[in-house]
């Protein structure tokens, strides 16, 4: 699954367009490397996301097969280090 889709479906980003812009402006890394919105995400990948409150890291636990309920979004990632 593409990183922009993953961020949208797991509610780490409100819109896919916003996720795309974050990638384009180098606010998103996968496994320590800046990525394009089309970069594929796999289980075990570490997503680093620069936010207003600082750098957040998430470990991908699973890839959603379709739409995800907001209450179930945390089944797909775990925040790393706090």
C-alpha cells in the first residue's frame, strides 16, 4: 500500500492530499529515508513523521485491506518510543 493511502486510512493524516504534501515537503521518512507519496509500506517499516509537537515514529503492524474504522486504526501501527 502507498504511504499516502496508509496515512489516510489509519487516520495519521486527515486527507490523502495532505499526506502527499507531507511527503513532497520531506516531512515523512520510511526506515530513515525520505519518501515519495507512492512509496510502498510494508509490515515492520518505521514511519517517521515530523509534526508541530516534534518527530513521531510509528511501526507498521499491518496493512489495511480496505476502509478502517477510526476506533480500529491503532491496530495497524504502534507509536515507537513514547
